C-alpha cells in the first residue's frame, strides 16, 4: 500500500490526522470537515502502512448504517485485504458481541435475549399491574425510559437511595426499578442500556477479560465522539490497554444526545485522562457552500459553552443562498416543499439526494400525504417503527420463546395469539404456579400439562392442562423441527407459518379490508423473512452458527438496529429512487444535495420541553446539525399557524431564525447569505 495513495486527496491537516504515529489522538472539528472520511483513511493507514492486523482494530460509530458504510469504504480502499476480522460497529453492538463471547463472565446464561423499547414497555406494564400501580397515571413507556436513564448513569437499583428527585413519578420509577431488574435477571433478558452498563461493570471487576480485550483491540477509533456518555467513555478507558490507543473525532457543536446521557465534555476529559494526546483541527468544510456555512456559523455563535470556537470555512465557494420561507399553515408548507422538490426532480436531481428534516416525527404526516398525492416516492426513517408493530413483535416473541423459554414476557405475548381460547384466568393460573414454584411461566405450562394429564390430578389442573396442552405441544414441535433447518430465513418463515401467525394476520387484514392504513401485516411478516435473508448475507459468520445461536444473533441485531436507522418497512437501506424523510437526530453525519428543514418554528424548534438553558443550547446544536447537512441548497420553512393535536395555534418563526437574521441586520439584503420569503 502506498502512502501517497492514501493521502492523495487530503489537505494538510487531514494528512496529519491520517498519518500520525500510533498514539492517542483527538480531532475536534466542525461539520463537513472530513472527520468521518479521515477516520476511514486512518483505518486503511493502520492496516496498510502500520501493518496492524484488521483483527486488532475496533471502530465505533453512531449507527449500524454508518458502520456498514465505513466497512465498505475501507474495503474499497484496501481491496484485497480481508476485513472481516475487523470490528466496525456501534457501541451497543460491540458490547453485545463481547457479552456473547464472554457470556458467563458477564453473569448471563448463553441464551439471553435482548429486548427493545417495545419489550421494555410491556415488561414495565406487567410489573405495574402486579404492583397495582396505575398504568394510565404512570405510563409504562415513561417509566421504562426513566429506568433506562438511571442505567445510563450507571446506577443499579440498589444505588438510587441518594437520588434527589422525590416527586411522585420518580418515586414510582424507583419502586419499579428493583422489580424490573430482578425480572430481567430471572427471564434472562437484557435491555439496551443494560448492554453498556453490564459490559462496563464486568470489565471493571474482571482483570483477565480486560487484559484479553486490551490485547485484542490495540487500535480503537471513535466517530461522533461528542455523543458518548460517561459510561461509554469509561468503556474506552477500560478497553484501551497499556499498549493500545484511542483515536477519536468529534464536534462539540453537534452534541445532540445530552438528553440521553451524552456529555461532550468527554472531549475535554480525553485530553486530560489519556496520555500524550495528539490534537488536530480540521478547518476546511468540503460539504457546503459558504452561504450555508455563514448561516450555520451565525446560529452556533449564540452558544456560550463551546469547547473550541470554530468558524466553518467552505472549500467550494459561496454556493447558493439559503431560502427562508414562511407559509400560512402546514398544508401550504407541504405544498411548497413538494413543488420545490418537483422542480429539482425535473432538473434531473436524484430523489435520494433530497432530504426533508424535522424536529419531531409527527411533523412528517402532512408532507407524506403531499408527496404521495404527487406520486413522489419517499422513505421515512424511524417513522412507524417496524419493530414496534404488533405482528413483528409477535413473530419475534415466538422466535424468542423457542430458545429462551424463560422469557415470560415473550411467552405471555403469544400464548393466545392466534386465539387459542386461553383467557386471562388461565394466564393468572399459570403465573401463580410459576410464582409458587419459583419457575418460569413456560415451566409452569409444562408442569400443568404433565400433571394435568394424570388421572389422579385435581379437576382444575386437568382443565388447565386441556386448555394449554395445544400451545405447549406446538412450541415443543417447532423447537425440534427448526433444529434441522440450515437457513435462517427459511426457519423464520417456517415459524411464522407453523405457529399460525401468518394465517391469523392474513385473515385480520382481509377482514378489515385493504386500503386501510396499517393494513399490511401479512406483508410485514413477509418482510421479516427478507430481513432474515439479508442478515444471512451481511453476517455470514453469525448466520452459519447452529440455528438457535444464529436466531439469537439475528434477533439481537434487529432489536439493536436503532429505530432511526430503519425505514418504515424495516429496511435499513434507503431505496435509490426515494426522497429521504427523517428527524434531525437521525440525520447526523449524513449529507444531501438539497435539504428542507420544515417546522423551523416557534414551539417546535427549540422543543418546548427543552426549557433549561443547557437544553436550549442543545436544541441550537440540533438546528446547526440540520443546517450543515446540505451540500448545495438549504430551505428553512416555518408556518404562521399550525394544527397540533387538533388545535390550530399561532406559531411563527423559531427564535433561532431571529438569531440568524439579526446577526446580519446591518448588512444589505443582497449581501446576506439567505433570502427571506414572507
Ligand atoms: P459531520 O460533522 O457532518 O459528520 P464530517 O466532518 O464527518 O461531517 P465528512 O462526512 O467526512 O465530514 O466529509 C464531508 C464531505 O466532504 C464528504 O462528502 C467528503 O467526501 C468531503 N471531503 C472531505 N475531505 C475532502 C477532501 N480533502 N477533498 C474533497 N472532498 C472532501
Ligand atoms: Mg462525520
């Protein structure tokens, strides 16, 4: 591999970052300055020039999509080198993989399963019901995220007594948390935040494992470092051995996950905590024209606590002026955006080069309707969450029960789906057997069937056995059948059909009539089979494992794929010919030729829920992320009135827009970086 080849298209600072001697390194640089690009080149440099084996490299990025792209890009530069042994993934997938490989050391049994937010919600709901806590006053979703926040702060349920918050909601969370923890333990399940927390806890105490990983990963690279949480930061400290290095890139101005525990000050700490950190700043922006960057600079200058004052300078000239547009309501706004998109398409711009960004998912609806009625294809990322659909959750629950029968949540979900005349009374009976015997509901089911078939058994038990023997036999049959399968997607297909799930939803679809929204449950189940087939292609090693392990890997991977990365139909890749719709959060790190940020509006951006000054700054960073996604043309639109939850409220421009406009108030309109249409 030639040095010149690897450095040829890079500027001086980028070259320095790519070719620096092995060591700890931090690159703090603004949006579009080539951080991700440099990270990819650095990996190629390490393998090609420094002769580091790909197996000693761990690269962590923010999304699975970004990880896949990174792997492809390194693969393209390093054609011929086998990159399979290199770990390129998100923090969560990397930790999950460590947990699977060292499952006993992590205090888990090998068949543990991962639950996603929907599963977590169900679990909390069940606990609330058991504890007689109102599920309407204390919404399971909110309680579940309260628990996640505590875990993200590294707090176990026995470490919450010093928590200051004593309001009613926090007290409920604190009451449910220990039960939740015990239930997860018993049912052999882990949630998202558990993945990071448990790995960190294990590494803290297990010196041997730490040594093993330290020797394994001598070079750790991190993209989007500003969004790491203190726990993730500690993970990096634990994973880096005496001979190892962490090479990180980030932009404090783009830190947008503070609400989920991220802390951009990790970048400052990094300089103190890691030895001999080499610092590089990248200053040229290669993505956008100067007009877009001036708009971005004007906005972010209003944030006071910035680590580094960065002023984005374009490498490509002034470019096109930013278009700021007011419309009277969201229908007109949608109409305006779609008309503008039509003009772009007529000019030959590819739809996949166009993005519509918004602060909240709920803003996409009107625009979706308008796009559809104009026959423009579009893809919504993380809109209707595929893996939160009932039918998909049912299928996942069946698959889970097959190899983790201890998972009561999964079993109770499908015990009567499709309907088997197993009512709440039967479920209560089973659960009380489980409680008495201190066993799982599945074991209770087994006991009921075994003893209930005996002549001398009491009548209640016999009746119970009669009611549940069907479902028990079914699960046992499917379990033994799938052992002979060697293709993952065929196995998924088989399970969906054999359990009657497919027929059940087919009938439901037909009954409710086509054309109704959300009436494609059959297709969705079919899509799950496609996703399994896709998994076989992208994860050949995992898919080649024995079927139960392969299924476990598959299920974990689907549970992990953050909702933001998935399109409405569960597909992680955007189709070539579709306009992209996503939240600003989901757009981080991406770029598009033309970007429309809709609802740049008072009451929306900043979010009214972000009242504190700190969160105001974070909202401003969010707006900054949105603005800096555009390569060629940027539109910021807002309405004077907007219908929210059936009420029409006067809105008007976002205060951020005032900040932008007022910073150019002394300058003639023709010289400003934007044009305003009111
Ligand atoms: P963000 O902060 O949004 O994640 P980033 O700093 O990671 O941005 P990249 O996505 O790596 O920036 O790069 C932005 C764009 O600039 C990409 O299209 C990239 O290919 C291009 N680019 C970066 N460096 C150069 C260069 N030296 N020459 C030409 N194009 C470049
Ligand atoms: Mg990037």
